[in-house]
C-alpha cells in the first residue's frame, strides 16, 4: 500500500535512496542535484542508512571512486548535474565498459555556456553514447519509481550496465508535488541484495579490472556491451511489470497519452510532458485528435516500438530540450526520425528545439505546435530541418 | 613500528608481480613495484591500483595479468580516487561481515599520472585519509607516450617536448617537489626513496607506508633507460649518484616530523649524476658550464632547505 505525501523530486530521490540503502555514495556538490547528497548525508548522520559517503573533490573523482567501489563489490550510487556530468565523461565509458551496474541520479541542467543552472537535457544527452542506460521522468513520482527499479535493471546478469535516472532540474527536482510512497519492507524485498558474481574483494579469488586490450580483443568487448544494452529492453519491461504488481503503477519504454487514435502527436521527454498533456486535453475538447508519446527510456533506444506507436499518426513533432549543433536537429529528433524511416512510418515529422536553459514552455506554445502539425499533415513539411519554439525574435 | 630487514627472507617471498609482463629490460618502474609489493606481509591480501602508463599497458594486457593480487586500472588521472572507492567499499563490506580477509590498498602511478594530471585526485584521496598507499614511480617524464616533459622532469633535461637545440637548453623549469606537497597534507606517512644497495631503504619505507593506518605516500625515483638514455646496467650507479649528489635525498615525514635518512659524508658534484645520462648531454658542451652551475645551485638550495626541515 502506498502512502500519500508531498515532496520535491530531489526529496523523492533521497527517499528512494534511503529505502535502497546503497553501500557507498561518492558525490560532489552541483546545482540542482546538490540536495541529494545533502539529504543522504543527513540520513547517515542520523543513522537512517548504512551508506558510506565519500566527499570527493570533483565529479571526475566521484565517478572514479564509484567505479572503484562498485568493482570492489559494493552497491554504489552518485548524483550530479550539468558540468559535473561533463567532468565525469571519460570515466562514464570506463564504468560502462567495465560492466559495473552503478546508479547515478541526474538532475538535468544545461551545459555551459552561457553559464546557466536551469533545466535542459544537454548534459545526459551528451552522454547518450557512453554505454549507460538512461531513464527519464516527468515528475517526482516517476523519478522515485524509476530509481527503485534502477538496480534491478542494471544488476541483471543479462545487463550489467550502469544506469542514469534523470529528472528535470528545478521543474521536477525542486517543485513540491503530491506523491505516493511505498512502504520500506516490500521495496527492500523488491530491490534485493547486491550479490555480484565477481568482484575485487571476493573471498577465494582475485580479479583484475581495466585491461589494456589490443585490436584482436576490443571489438568483441564492445559488441558484447552492445548486446547487454539490447538485452536491457526485456529486463526493463520485466522489472516494470514486477514493480506494477507491487505498486499498481505501470511503466514501459514510453507512455502513450491519448495516442491510440491521434492524428497529430508530440514526442517529448521529461517535465514538459505535463504541459503537453494539458494542451492535448484542451484540444481534444475542441475535436482535435491530439496525442503525446512521452519517452521514458532513451537508452536502450526503443526506436522500433516508438515508430510502431506512431504508425497511424498523420504528423508528428519531436521535441528536443537539447541542441546538438549538428544542423540536423536534436538527439531525440535525429534518432526517432531514423527509426521511423527504417520502419516505413509514413507520418510527416518535424523536430522542435524548446525549453533550453529553463525557458518556459506553455500550453499555448504546445497548441501552436499542434496547429503547425495540422497544416503539415495537409501540405507536407515546408520548414527547415528543425525549428525553435519560444525563441525571442 | 619495529622494522626488521632479513634480505634473504624478503627476497624469498612470493613474487606478487609475476614474470612474463612486457616492461622493458632494466625498467626502474618494475623494480619499484616488485620491491614495494615484497613489503606486504605473507598472507595479507591486497588490491593494487594503477594509473594509466607504461606499467598498466605492460602488466595487464588482456587476457593476461601479471598481478597475483586483485588489480584495478581506471584511467590516467584518477588512481587516487579509484582506490579510495575500493577502500571505502572494503570498510563498508567488512563492517557488514561480508568480507573476512584483511586487505591492504596500494596504487602505483608514474610521475605524469601523479605530479601532473592525477594530482587533484591524489590530493583528495590523501586529504580524506583513506587507508591506502599511493606509490609514485618517478622516472621524470611521460615515458609511455615517448618522453614528454612532466613537472617531475629535472631542469635542463632534453625531452621530446623540451628538446635541446640552438635556442633551447632543454626544460626551462625546476622540478616540482611532490613529497613536500604531500607532507603539507599532514598525512601520517610520506617517504622518498630510490634503489640503494640491497633495497633496504625501499623495503623499510614500503612496509611503513603499507602498515601505517591512514593515507601514505611514497615517492620512488625509478630511472628509465630509454628516457634518460643511459646504459641499462648502470641503473644502480645512477640511483646511488642521485643520492650522493643530494639530487634525490632519502627522507621521511612521519606524523609531521621530517627525518633525513641519509647524509653523504662527501657530497658529490651534480656532474657525476648528470654525465652518464644522454638527456643531459648538451650540458657538457663547451660554453654551457653555467647551466651545470645553475643546476648545482638549485640542488644545494633544496638540500639546505631539507636539512633545516629535518632539524640539521
């Protein structure tokens, strides 16, 4: 049975960490994720968790110590945002290729510059090819639920990959909303104990991690890592099903909001989906067949499944809270359009960059996008490859 | 702590760096690692960390490892942080009763990975007081990538990024005094050593570093025959001359107290150390005597400073 409460996204993450009770947490302060290590430090100070906190001197060291700790056999977690994630970059790849199932809660914030502390997905999107699993949340409830499922996915023997649990900076991390929390005992039973097959400190065996490998070996290692990412798809769905049996809250790769009979759809990630849902509801009242596909899992990328879910739609706008400077749209736009093409999806598709550095997106902004989709459905795409929403002229 | 030194017993201990690795013949780094690991008491377990460098790429080339103990390499600049994570995990799992054995934590980095790119990670790990030893095998340049200068490179050395030439006398700057920087962290143990005689100094300091509770740092001058350009069998003479000229003094800082371990009766001129090494060949061209004088002056200044610190 869930317990109703109200709290911010960061508090929800801290609550989940208390229930998971990880062994080690190395972390470094950075807005807007700073509260998470603060909350955990308080729990440690009050004896509410057995976690050992490592107050590292940088995020590079946070990820390095996390890698060492997880390799030694301890369930490990860290938290970061923005430039902190960027500083970890090199070690993200080491952790993933070492097949270490550690967890990182990412509070999404734009990368500098200009220096800005607000919501944007450029930090974790930049790390999308680092070999980490990535799961995104619309609100505090989802980030809580996603984190509770994280270790079950990452530690699965067919996966063994690190995982990022992402939420939008401030909009989700600091806004207080209603939430349904689970009791400790069923959650502890669901998460289970960490019992890796091999680790540095395992009795009766030694282990060497982080080899230099020559060309005859590297390619196979990378292919095996890609296989683990493919395997994760089934595991993510299995874990979600098990979680739903306990909590009643169901999750998949993505949420289809009034999408089944939609003629026009938006595809988006994160907190903006709440705004989009409001716009969809309004438009539906006026007879517009609007819908939303909200992406939850970005790595592994459920391209085929999303293309199928959009197969009946006349026109779709793929929304990126991230500029990738490729001149070919944002990361979600580029990847989803490629998947739609491969799956012979006939919908007209546009890519829109919005909400950079915390720029608000309103219900009216979203309605304007649906208006564009109606025109595009009749006349085809006449715009450039991708456009911006809410840009000041 | 009482340190006994039974040469035969110690050399008879199991090799914890197995033969068959790919390090160069006569490599000082290998000598450092073998001898530091000999200071682990038989029966004690260890996790060995390693910064990227010659040592890592030559001793753990997939699918072979030369390490008898568990080993972890992460990247170039984060050996300190990585082992701090391992050590923390050990304390947590030990407290939970999941681990019964006693482990020691020793990480090796070259001077590039320690003095330069890994300095922050090292400083953080030492300041936090993890029960671990960081061993720098200092060969005075980025040898793995082909002898580029580091902040450990001695002044005037000819390296591939400070080549001597018509307009250059080699590296323009004096070397960084890393042992003093680590001593300023007020950690329980700092030692500086190299290969002398029957390796007693290296053994004794390694044992103290490993078995001192808390963070410890060991700086080991480890000549590189390729980068320094000397005749490989000369390594022990070069180390002896580094100490006898006071270029590389042997000292410890224990609980904040500076201890000079050796004072030469007759301090030799720095030329004696420089002349057998190809990297200093240009200093011996006629007209360059002033460079050697400058080198000597800096060695003298640092030696006097060290003596004062050690209460001499």
